[in-house]
């Protein structure tokens, strides 16, 4: 057969399939609906899972690492194999000043009261990130105006601030505000940069803020925060006699409360850095600060997110449930299709007797299931869009992120058609086993 | 009627029978576990906190430009400011009582520590018990609506104050009944001495309250959900929380009056409308919204799943009825009554569904075991499985009824006609 003939046969089978589907409307509707529901439910939850387990900084995240050391005392409250999730101020500053990585930034979060110059606005809180200078270049934060502060400015405890686009829009109507003054917590800060819209999801560099849809509005030098005792938030874990900081009071030396990120451009550098962390721990133990044997970790962004289990258990459960549901819908479709094809044994027998090969019959039946899959896929897509709309109405922090992207759209159709073709395989094969003569005789 | 003809007929439709049994089995396995999860969530959401939650709300506020709590003078100044706020709130016409507190149940902001029967015990050592502290004052019990089982409530003389970071002795505490029973299994906890957070200074238990949940609803708090300790101490920092009980039915009016009253005391503070004054009902709703959402979602999926399975049974049985039109006619012509034909299909469905639920029970237990290793899940209780089995059998009978009725209406004369 040449290509034109094949195309003709395909068109003919398609016509046969449509006729057959029209003959049993209720049954066809049932199959399409079952496929659509299964696909709709599983694509909704799969999209949510896909969004939540995504890479926050594609292309960059593989070079970013999160060093952990273990400064806890020997009788720690919860002895565990893993070192704490954060660093103490001393270790943070030591590692920062050692500057063994290509870039490094020490940071923590909090919120500061902002007193706008406009009398029409009451004072309000803004979410703040206190960090050292490399933050912006390391995380590829895009600047709309100006730039970040320099390392020297940071060490000099400069009263400088980088603000987010949303805050710039609110306070300065979106104009270039570099050089303007911002009053926060009773201190005047000079705006040095305005970030363009930027919100990595998950909020990987500090998961204590909630993992998703969280963005700081002001970025201040960490050293300035330490001097001014600006309010900090997030998690503080202490041991021994360590006391947790509340409000403007800093936690004691026996508490971990800072995040430290490094950029290491090659695997060799990462291995060397891990070595350095072990040496550092050894040195600290020799000095008497550390009591435990060196216990260090160096996780990349994706490893860190995995370790922290940022994707909520409920979302994974929902996804499992939806795929279980899809499986039942498929078994349902296989059963119905089998019944339908077997019922047409007579018709198929006539076709066989008239010279149609088994292959041709098989192709015809598969095209029929393919049509069901395609229509079911379109229905499933509509249902998935509706499902995602429902997810967006829910008040969880990741709700706003639940959107279908192009790759998921494609996956939906592939899944729907493949699933129904698979469901059509067994019934089509069984139907093709019919001996032509037998069918003609029995009727 | 003997089973033999039914079994013989089923053998002719092996693939169809296997598929419908498999579908029933999968549906049973999924629905059982989903309903079990729903049940757990509903139970979690409905557990009482121990508070009288009506008319209760929480005020969270922060002073701007307040003194630092690092030095004694600053702490004293902050305490004066806090007492001024408390006095102003207590004077409001719609307010019944007010107590400062670092947190409330379900708020997910907690100060936890460990209690021990021995002085200077290392944190986390044996015999120690984890607890969550509520730092509050003498109006705590009335404001929170806690039920005192034995002992006495705090009085004004018990109340101290401290900077939020300072360590201070806690001469008297009130604990929950669950915590008292854990520390003193023989009872009579009142008057006994315990040591908090590895301290060498004793704390005397002066009272026991019936029930008080800790602030955390996360899984890390599951081990000590009911182990709360009340400490009669005001914490002083630039930040303060006040629990307010409004007069019955006056909660909304009281909530509206709060910002103006606090601004009148001291305008240098941040109070934003949505978050700073929050009713306990809202705190409860936001603590459990994920659980409620999950329960609803699982419920909807189960319902659709049951519908799909029922529709599948209807569809397949309809086909079989159509296929056996002539045989049914023959049986009718040979003297079978309508009800015999009806029963034939009903029994056939019972056999298929029966095989399905046997496999389904195994799958349900298997799925539950898998979930137990991957998620926080307990063994599924037998009643859930048995109810599921019964539900699937009933569902099968309901679904088969319409096609079976149609089969029973096939007239005997069909036997004489060609298809």
C-alpha cells in the first residue's frame, strides 16, 4: 500500500469508527465520560505536583549548595544523625568570611514596620530578607533599576535597601526610586536598587517562611540588621542553655537561625568545599566550640528541597488517589469496549470473510478506541482546567500557582490517547481472533 | 436454582467477568482507604481544644520604636506598656476578660520545653516530658474558658514578668490533666514539684485543668498534643498578644472596638485590620483548612468513582442481556418465570461482585499497609472494610437491577425468531 491508499484506509476506518460509536450513544458517552473524569482528575493533581516540585532556579540551581555543620552539644535535646537545618551566627560569619566558594550569602528573614512619607498611608509591615551582598548575583535576581549593595557597604552596615517591584509600585508609583529614602523601624534607608518581579517557587533559600508564593518586599544588609536589631522571624532551634530570640532580641550562640548558601561552579569545587566544612568542624572541635565529631552536609537546591520534603504529603496522596481513579476508569473502559467489540463479532466476521486481514481489523478497532481517547482527552482537559480553577480558589499558599503549562497540556493528550489505546488493545485483539466462517454460520 | 448454569455462562465471558471484578476490587480498595482518611481528618478537626471558643478572639500587635528588651529598664518599660494595653482592653464595654498570652491553641506559634521530676535534668533525658508553655496571667482560666479539675487558679500574687529572652524561675504552674497523669500516674499532682527545661529551681503544680491543646497542629506536635503548661508570667518584648473574651454575643462589636482603644493608649504601633484582631473561629478555620479541603476532595472523588463503577456494571450487564436475548427467550418459552430471569442476573452479579470484594479486601489492606509506610497512617479498622464490602455488594445489586429487569421482560416468543 502506498501512502495515499493508507490515508484512504485510515479515513475509511475513522468513518466506520464514528458510525459504530454513534450506534451506541449512551455507551460511547459513558466511555468518553469515564476517560474524561479519570484524565481530568489525574491531570489536575499531576499539574499541582509538577508545579510544587519544580526547580525554583532552572539552569542555576545545580551550582547552588546549602552547607550544614553540627554545632550542637553532646547531649543535644534531639540527638539525630542529621546536623541542624540552619547555622549559628558565629558559624555563619566564619564560613562567610572564609569565602571558600565562588559566591556565598548568609541570610535570615523577618518583617519591619515601614513608615511611608505619604501621610495617606498608615505604617505597615513589610516582609524583609536580611542578607549579605552576594545574594542577588548568586540567585540571578533581576534588577529593574539600580543594583545591590556591595560587600564593603554591607560590612560598613550601610543603611541601604533593595525593594521589590510591588513595593516600588505602591510607594513610588513604579518610578525609578534609586536614591530615594525609605523609613523603616525608625531608621532612614537609601534605596539602591529595585528588583523586577521575582519569586522563586518553592521559596528554597528559606523554607521557614512557607514554601510557596512567598516573596520579600525589602532586602537589607544582614550586618545592618544585626546592628539595628531589626525584628526577625522564622525558626530558631536551640540546645543547652540557648534562649530563643523573640522580636528584636537576637538568639544566643547556642541557637541556629541563619541560612547560608554557596555557589560552587564545578563538582570538584563542591567536593573540595565539603572537605573544607569537615576541616572547619574539626578546627572548631579543637577550639572547644564543637563537641560532636564533624557531621557536615552539602546539598544542592533540589536535594535540599527533597530532604526538606517541601511537597506536602496531602498533594502526593491526592495524586495517588487520582491515578487510582484513572486506573479504575481505564479498567471500566476496557470492559465496555470488550463487550462492544465482541457484540460486533458478526459484522467483523463478514469483513474477514470478504477479505479484510486481521491487521486491518485490528487497526480499525484501535482507531475506534483512539477516537474515544481523543474525545475523552479533550473532555479531560476541560475538566482539568476546571479542577485547577477549583484548586486556585482554595486558600492554600500554593493555590495561585496551579496553572496548566504547555508541557502538561501535551502530557494530558498523550496520556489520554495512550491510555485508551492500551485499553483498546485487549478487546481489539480478542475480537480479531474470531474465525470468519464460524460467525457467518451461527447466524 | 442451581449455580451451575450461571457459572457455565460466566466461563464464556471470562475477560468481561475478570475486568468487572477487578474494577470492583480496585474501587473497594480505593474507597475504603479514602473514607478512612476522611474519617481521620474529620476526627482531627472536631477534637475540642479545651477552650470555650465562642466569644473569644486574639489581638496581636507590635509597638514601633519600643525600648529593647535587653536591659532591665527596657523590660520594665515594656511591661508598663503591656499593662496599659491590658487595662484599656479590660475597660471596653463589650469585653468580659483579657489575658496576655504568647499563643493560643491551633495558632501554630509555640514555645516548647521539657518537664522533669528531677532538678537539673538534661533536656530530652528519660522521665522528661515535652510540653508547650502558655505564658499568661491570673485572668487566663476565665478568659480561655478552661475547666479547673483540682487545685486553684492563678491569683495576682503569682504573676511575674520577664524579658522574652530571660530565663526566670517558675515557682507555680498549672498543667493539663493529661500532663499531670503522665508525670504522676498515681494522681494527686497538685502540690507536687517539677523542674522545667533542666532548671534546678522547683515549680509547684497548683492546679490541673481538664484539657488544653498545644498551639501546634503539625505532625511534630502529635506526641504531646495535650501536654500544655500554664505559667503566670507576662513576657515583655516589642511584641504582644492578648486573648480577649467578649461578653456573650458581643464578639464582633468588641473586635471592632479594639484598634481604636489601643491606638488611644499609644499610637506608635502596628495593627493591621485582617491579621491583628482575629476571632478564634478564624484561627480554627485556618489551622484546619487543609484537612477540610482534603476530606471534601476525597469525598467527591469517592462518589464519582462509585458512579463510574456502577455505570460500568450497568453497561456491561446491558450488553450481556442483549447478547443473550435469544437464550432468555428460550428459557422463558421453557417455563422460566420473569422473576427467575431477574434472579439469574442478580445472582450472577453477586458472584462477580463477591469475587471482586474478596480481591478488594486484600488490595485495601495492601494499600493501607503501603500508605502506613509512606505517610502517617494507622491500620484500617475492620468496620471500615466491612462497610465497604457491603456497600460494593449493594452497589452491584442496584446497578444490575435495571438491565436485569429488562432481561426479565424479554417475551418467550423471541425464542422462535432469528436475531
